C-alpha cells in the first residue's frame, strides 16, 4: 500500500471522533495531548498479533491465553460429542467430553477416559499435536514478554523556558525510578512546528535541538536536560502565543543500557505547547544536610518556582 492510500487526520485534545472524521477511522492516541485518526490503513491483525500481544497488559495477555485455550477445548469437546467413541465418558455428557479434551490437550491422561473408536483416536492425535504447539507458543510469548527489558523513566509534567547562566534555556527533568543504573544514557530532543512552505502547503518542520549535555555515563536518579535558546534555536524570539500558533511539539527519546539485564532500554515522551511554561524553573530536589549527606526529595520533581530567584541544580 502506498502512502497516498492512507489518510491521517490530526486532532488536538479530542477523545471522540470530530465531525469530519470518516466512519471506521481508527484513533491512535499520543502522549502529546492529541490524537491521530487513521483512515484507509489495512488492518493486519494476524501479522501484527505478536506485537499486539507484547503491548498488552499482563492481565489482558494472560486472560487472552486462558480464553484461547478454553475456546479450543470447547471446540474439541464438540467434535468428541459428534464422533463419540470415548470410553469412560458419560452418555451424551458434554462436560465429560470437555474434561477429556482438557486432559488430552494438557497431556494429563488420568486413564479413566480414553478413545476406543478410530474417529476419536484421530481427533485425539490432532488435539495432542495442537496442544503441544499451543503450549510452546504460549510459553514463548509469556517468556518474551517477561524477559523484555523496560525502563521506568519519569519526565516532568512540564518543561520550562528560563534564564540559566545568563541565557534563555529550555529545560525539563527526567529521572530513573529504579535502583539500577542506566549506563551510557543518551537523550535526543526534537521540536516540531507547523509551517507553510513557499508553495503554500502546510508542513510540520522538525528541528533537532542542540543540548548542553546529551550523554550521561550512568543515570542513577535525575538529569536536567537543557537546550540553550540562541540565534540558531527554533525557539528564538517565540513566546507562548507563538508556540501555540505553531502547534509546537517536543519529542524526547532516551536510550541506555540496563546494568542489571544488560539489555538496551528506551523510552519516549512528548510535550505540547501547553506544557511549556515561561518564567519558571524547577525546584531543587537536593538539599545538603548538616552532616554532609544529601537529601533527595522526589516530591519536588515536578514543582515549578517563579523566576524571582533562579536556582537550578543539575
């Protein structure tokens, strides 16, 4: 399918479909306070089943496996009822046929019920093969989901534009919520602005922001990510109204190596123009104690302070 066959409608801050969205449009939520409504895209349910399963919550994943096994046993029980020939099962007892199907698929085999006709034996062979394949598939999916490395990275609710070291600076804070260390953490920040080309066509222009520090050898707790707003910055000369008019979006990507699992972890976060606060800075989370120790107060992680007295601690 070519890109021209796919239509994407942009809807800021909407939970229900706008009036101009065609029927059957699929909503794709984002972290930036808006949604994409996808029209004309082919639904590849079976081809994307693996990725869909991994993205489900644990409760939904386990429930899906349980329902699939239940439905499979219901189907095989119906086949056993149709062909008969199961010794030890009650006459026309669907529950006994269901129990025999569960024993066959799970390779339990208590010995009370067993197939005596050729038709029942053929069904039993098919179910045994099906049970082995399903068990292996379910085991692999659960193990993959369990072993997949995920990061618990927190981002501040807002990013601020304040003066730091005498320069206007865009700042947000991120932190590692686990007790592990993210080795060689790397952050990249991209800003998008709605513009109009010389031909009069709307175009979302992407800018890679130059950061004061884009790498950290080991991310244990907090990190102030800063972008100096100089003449080359896309934020230069823009206030809150200009950012809102340009539908400014900031997308953050953070990657690193988990020192426990030794796997690469990554996370994405987005800020919209409404999340950018001018004239404030983040409250200090580190306080020196009289004995020389340091107190890390994570309750101040999202706290903003007006710029009457600026004090930014990395």
